[in-house]
C-alpha cells in the first residue's frame, strides 16, 4: 500500500460519510414528506455541498498523491473532512426530532451560516495547503494557474462568504445560485475533456 493509498483510505472514508449524511438527510425528508413544506433553497444547498465534496476527491489526487506518509497529513485530512461532515449533517433537518412540521426554506436560513462557513473553512485550508506545499517545493512558479483558476477562487470565496455572513436574503440567494452555476461550469469543463478525448476503452486494461 502506497502512502497516498493509506492516507486516502482514511480521508476518503470521512468524505464518504459526508456524502452518506447528505443522501440520508434527503431520504429522511422524503420519508417525512407529509410533515415537510418543500422549498428549493435547502435542496440547492445540498447540491452545492455534494459537488464541492466531490471536488475534494479530485484535489486529494492533485495535492496528496506524491506526499509521504506523515501523521500531520492524517490530522489535516481529519480536520478538512470533519468540517465537511458538520456541514453535511446540518444541511437537511432531522424531521423526527423536530416534533413539528418543518419548512425547508426556514431550515436553510437557520443553518446556512454553519454550512457555508464550514465549506469556506475547508476550502481555505486546502488552498493554504496547496500554496504552502508548492511554495516549499519551489514548484509554485512552474504550475500554470490561468485566469479561470483565479476567477473561480474569487467567485468561491466571495460566494461562500456572502452565504455565511451577509444579512440580505436576496444577496445570499444570488450567491448560492452563482456557486451552483460555478460548480456546474467546472463539471461541464471536465466532461468536455472526456468527450474531446473520445471517451475511453472498455476492452483494454
């Protein structure tokens, strides 16, 4: 087992629990749908969090695949993935524990600071790790970080900060829409790479 495989067996497990928490939260809402007033803000927030968790699988490959075994990296993975788990665990309400009917839009406004704040914190921690590692190795000047990277980072930091801290509801909703659109854009770009490559063979390997 390589150092990366050992690290990711721990990190990926914790991120997987976050995904499971999101899916189980949505399932709970469907199961208790007679007591739920459905809105679109909480489901859209869940989509944003789920896709952002998926980006951390990608970032783990990019940033940590060449890392040596190190206990500090396990602690870093614990902090990042644990922060995501907190965000995922409060995205959907625990209807059975509420003891009353639940409005998903009200739940969004009650929990959005925690969710956006946790997502922002996890992303900033990984960004700091990326710049620290490439700075220490001297590779920061060799990595082509184009305009899309910097624009995307600005959109993400501004959007999650507004979602977490802004008091204006319209501003928060606009930030959420922009963040989801940004994630869909990056997903479409990744899909286009596969299409341009002509897919992959199912007969080899």
